[in-house]
C-alpha cells in the first residue's frame, strides 16, 4: 500500500496527490495535522531518513522556534518538537513498500513508480 503524508493545504503535497490520482495509483493520504502522528511512526521515519532530513528548515514554523532550541537540537528533542508541531516535517513523505521518499518531483515519482530515469 502507498501512503502519502503531508498537510492538505501544501502546494507540493497537492502536486503529489494530483500525480498519484492522475496515474491511478491507489494510495491513502494522511494529514500530519488532522490525522496526527505517533512517536513510533515518527521514530521509524527518523531511522530511515534521519531527523535532520525530516525537519523543514525553510518553514515558518522553524523560523518561529527559539534560537536556543534550534541550536541545541538533537534526535530526541527533534522528535518531540515534530510531534508537537508537525508542520516542521518536510512534505510530502511517500511511504511505499516499507521505503520512504521525501519531497516531490515528477521525475522522482516516475522513477519510483515506473522505473523511468
């Protein structure tokens, strides 16, 4: 099963959802904010992708964090903050057959789903 994680109003998530729909790829959509996340779920992403990769440092949420927190972030604190403020997580996050892919581009999704380069 394919699951796309993100937030509904994100333009990049909308593009990814449209791609999946237009290519008739069966998937579930999981909204970080409205559907929530568990610590176990987030830890599995951290193991696969790394907490540094998951944090969206270009987000307004990141810019609003206290500098002392940003400067002293480690894995444990990053997970805590991402659970409290899921908009810190880069998006979209695609889960397919136990593998995770962060971000969206047509070329990447073509390669993931159809083996195209």
